[in-house]
């Protein structure tokens, strides 16, 4: 039986809006929530977001990872908020989060803060002159700061979801986890990964999956397998 679960967000990391719409049509009612990222922005990403939202009733996560001076972020978010989308990412620096919340004022758009990209490890942070310390500890510290600045949620590796969920500031906030791969899937460019069930059991509200679905021979079956996994006993969490 086909059923969607909006805890699954499918990343439309495809070349352009036409390819994204074709994939969404193939997935049909198996998927109710889509992520459109920066890579598709020049390929009609905003138009696709609007079409999927307004004409197909899908929820939309716009993954822009905005970072700039406060006034610029506020103006950018105010413009994006007019599209009546669901989630928008910004970098988790407190001044960015505060500006984004100002820009989204009066709208239902949820501002999600990026902690540390799931493609990065300690060596990458060292190369970028980032603060010393364990990656997981830095993620939790950045999450707490973002929540205090007003973020509606955070983007974080599923490996850190349980520690973030345990923060007092995390009550009522969202945790969205990329870096999720079904058992046996290729890790691709992700370095901190778990399965969808493990992520939800650790406290994630949504999991983002891309290539394991759109590279599958049967995309609907691949998506349905993840939906079924999210409904399995392995995904049960004391935080729900």
C-alpha cells in the first residue's frame, strides 16, 4: 500500500526544474515533502518549488544556507517567504538566525540553522581555521546558540541528533538530518551517516534522502522502503 510520511524529505538534487518535476511525478503520492537546494537555483528551482507547493500540494524545504550581513539576510528571507514555503536553511551564526527570523516574521516559514555540514570532518574544520574540539561537541554548541537566537530548528548529522535533542533549548524545535542512507547504500560525499530509522530514533523529526532514491531503478519502491522503515519498531523514539 502506498502511503507518504512527511518525515521523509526527498532531495531533488537533479540538474533543473524539468528533471525535478519529472522525478516528483514518478514518485507521486509516495512522497509529500521535497528539498530544493542551491544547485538548482539557476535551473528553475524557485519556479519548481512554487509549482510543487501550489499545484501539487507538496511541502517544500528550500535549502539555500544563507550567510551574509544581517540586513541582506533579512531582505532575502522576506522575499523568499512570499513563496509560502515550509523550511529555509541559513547558517547557524546567531546574527544570521536573528535576521532570518525578522525576515520571516508573520509567515509560516520555518528557519532551520546549519550547524556543521555533514560532508565535513575534523580535518576539514582544521583546514578552515575552525575552533578546535570534537565535531559533535561543536555541532551541539552551535545548535544551542542557534536555538537561543530563535531558530525553529537545526540541520545536523543524525549522529548528533540525540545530543541536540537533549538540549533544554531543543524543546519544541525541529531537527532535520541529511547524511541519511538506507542500509547498504553508497555513502557518496557524506562522512557522518546513519540509517533513516536510526536518525528518527535518535530524535530527528525529518530525514533528507537524495541519491538512494533518485538513482534507484524503481524510485517509488526506494521511497516506499524508507517510509516503511520510518514506521518500523527500529524508528521508535522516546522523544516522540
